[in-house]
C-alpha cells in the first residue's frame, strides 16, 4: 500500500475519532487481543483481518472455516473450526454477529478506518488471504469433491475461495502464493472451484453435467489478471492460447472483458494468438473491452492490424455502438480516431451510433459524436425516429439543445407515425423541451399525426396542465402576431 494512501487514511481516521477517544481505545483493545494465551491471539487478529478485508460480508461459518485453515497443510481438518462464541470472545468485542443476515461485522465503521490506517497489524493481508484460500482449494478434501455444484454440501468456505482467491493473489503475491496458484491452475477445468467461479459471474445455462466444461487454468489466470500465472502457463506444453471455453471465450477475451491490460499485452505478444476470435455470441475481445469501457485495452487491441474495429457480434452491434450505448466516451473517442470506423453505420434496429447514445441520454457521447464531421445528426431509424425526436420524447434537454444547434437537423421531421419532436415532447409532458422547440422559427403547432392528434391534443391526453397552457399561449401569440402583420391566423 502506498504511503500517501495510508497517510490520508490516518488523517481521516483522526478527524473521525478526535474527541471520541476511539483511537486510543482501539489501540488498547488490539494489545489485549495480542496478549491472549494460546491460539486466542491468532484467532482474534485473524478474524479482524477477514472481517475487515474480505471482498464481501462473510457468513459466520465462512469465517470459522477460514480461520481453521492450516497454512502448509495438504488437507483441511474440520476439528480446527472454532465456535462463534470463541471468535467473538477472542476479538474482545470488536466484532459482532448480525443474526438476521448471519454475517459477521465490525462493531463500528470507525474500526474499519482504524484497521485500514494500521496495515502493520496484519502485514500483507491480501497475500495472507490468498494463501489461505489457495491452501483450502488445494486441500485433498476439496479436490475430491464432485464437479457438480448441486451435490456440494458442508463446504461453506468454497464459494468465497473460488470467487475471490484470484483477487487477493493479484493484489498481494508471494513465492508460496505463486506456487499454490500453479498447483490449482494445472488441472483447473476439472476442479469444482471453476464451476463455482463462473456460476457467480454468469448464468451457466449453456452448460449441463456431463458436458466438457473447458475452462482452463489459463482462462482463469486471464480472468483474474494474474500476469505471472499467465506467463507460466503459456510456457507449458499443451496449452492452446486460442482455445475457447464452453462459452467460446479465449484467455484473451477474458482478460479483455475484465480490463486486465497487462495480461492482454502478454497474450498479444504470442505469435500464435488470434486477437479477433469471437465467442459463441460473436463477441470479439475488442467488443468485450469496448462494451465495458476499458480504454487502455481497446487501444492495445487497435494497435493490431488483424483486429477488425467494425466487426459486430451476432446481434449486429459493433464495438463503437456498444461503447456508445453504455456511455463510455473515452472508448468512443479512441474508436473514432481509428481509421475504418463508420459512425453512421446502422445496427440491427436501424439506429446510428448517435441515435443509440441519445436513447440512453449519454450527453458526453452525443457531444463527441456531433463533433465528427462525418456524423449525420438527423439520420432516422427504421421507424423514422431521429435523434432529436428521441431526445424530445425522453426529455433530454441538453441533447435537444445540442441537436437544435446543428443546421442539418430538421426540427419538424416526422416519424412513421406522423409525430414531430414537438408532438412527442407534448405527449410525454417534456415542458423544458417544448420551450426550446417553440423558440424555433416556423414551428408547426397544427401538425396532425396519423392518429389525428395535434401536439396540443397529445398534451391534453397526457394531462400536464403547464404544457397545455404553454402550447395554448404560444398558439394565441402566434395568431395575434400573424394577424398584426397582415397574415392569416391559424
């Protein structure tokens, strides 16, 4: 941990505890825990470590099993599992059990601040936790388990270890952690933890018992971003760097969709790697990274000449369209700066990237797209909906303002139902948008859609009194102005 981070945490802790005397109280309690006889001291400090630094709140039995793991042992001894009352006693009142949720927590939020500001209490906590998780997963008891998760009983610590061992190992490694990691990953696709891991991140609807699981140690190391593990495994005979798992994801795809730029670079340096291989749904590593906003990974992949920046998935979405619909403006910029990317390309719904970004109201992405000379700001989809009409319907006032600032945008353009941006805004009660549209010259308040409704009629049906009054007032003002200038009142 960086010294500056620790310093900031200590300053924050001092602000919280000043005047309460909690800092001194915590110091004294920690010393009492350390002074306990026998195993009590280790249990107390160990329990605080896990409750403070676990990646999610731990169930009571998970914590008890974590503290029963003997480092260096090849098997798990259930006789080492302490009772809950013993744990609470060893912690000298610093932890409590939430009986309703069956989880263990620290007694006060300031205690967590205190423990974070005192890394000397635990030492390298991530390395310790990784070693405990890996020791448990490599134990004879766990390795002997069936690979069918539905048959697993009496292993409360399995799920946490399976999902988070790699998080701890990536953040705090050691020679022993590296050795245990390779031991687990060597025959990983036949280990129960592989199923437990993926069950937590994706529904395994494509897998059934008896099917080849195909999730190797290299897939797992790439998923967690464990660079040393990836380097070691690709150097072993028999590892196919382009092998897809049962979902079709290659190790590169997993590294890309988790944003592990270092692992992506390592894999791309391998001569035999295919950087554009899609999964079972047509997702390439580039689209996986673009969809999740991993700008660094996207840049690295685009440096390859054999990566197609326009390749869509089987649903028809390109990397640019995916990044835009999720609001990842940095990725959108990177892709637009890359040659060979068409910002006006229609997706499977007939929408441009601009229209897709407008639908979800991502102002920054819309602004970036409108700055591109090649972007058509008024291109409709298959239903005739333009970006302006959609923005008006959803009430995205900032986007409406940007679009109305473009000469190419026709504020009276109708969709396939005959509605204009004004009638859509009126139908949904978007008063702010209506105000902006009414300020435009030659706005038609008498436009009748295919259902025979004017904007005012749609507003009446919607029931927004303020919108109704604004439309009536503008209509009356327009009539007076037209009559005064010798024109014909509408």
